[in-house]
């Protein structure tokens, strides 16, 4: 996903650097429209990356920690 995000940022820079108002690589759509679509894709992908980085909920993580400590004969809290 990170690679796709980097590709979107590179694509955005290429579109911004273009001197044309209508881009032939994008079916002659307007530069502004293409930039908006790429920005939307970037936002969606960043949100997806953010959501996928949290595999545990707080209570699940606490239960895992407690179980790990108990299995090793350690007190959870000092």
C-alpha cells in the first residue's frame, strides 16, 4: 500500500508540473479535475493504511499483555 501511495504522490507531482490545462494521458480531462481525483485517492489510501495499522482494540491489547505476563509468571503491574 505504501508503494501505491508513493506512486500517487509522484503522479500528483507530474500532473502539477504539467503546463497543459487538459491532459491527454487522462482522456483530455482538466488538470484541476485530475488533481482532485488523485487527492481523493490519496486520502482514501492514507485512511486505509491508518485503519490497517491498528490490529487490536485497547481491551484486546490489554488482555494480550495480561496473558503474556501471567504465562511468564510476572505481575502485570509493578
